[in-house]
């Protein structure tokens, strides 16, 4: 019985380690993660991945960089979305 508990703990430990590794399989996934980093909005990285799948990545990067460079913007992620949906 003790051996089963030890095996379970080792298995759970290995699952935690695997969960820490990034699994980026497509180009748009990396683009979305980079957008989230640029905009300092990691909470919504799934949204940026979805946008990267739909929109041109060069335009998204250009827009994100212009939003971050604007010192008047308090919430770059929200402003990015507002500007993106106006276009």
C-alpha cells in the first residue's frame, strides 16, 4: 500500500513539472503570447492567441507597440482592443 502512495506522489510531481513547460505548436500561438507580453496582459493570453489566428500578425504587433509607447494609456490591453475593433 505504501508503494502505491509513493508512486502516486511521484506521478503527481511529474505532472506538475510537465505543466510548467510551454507547449506552443503553431505560429499564431507564439504571436498571441508575445502580444500578451508586450501589452503586459498575461491574464488574457488566450484572447490574444485567438486574435493572432484571425488577424495579420504584423498589424497586431504594430498596433500593440504603438499602444504601449503611448504614455497616456493606463490599461494597454483594453485600449488595444478598443482600437482594434474600431478598424
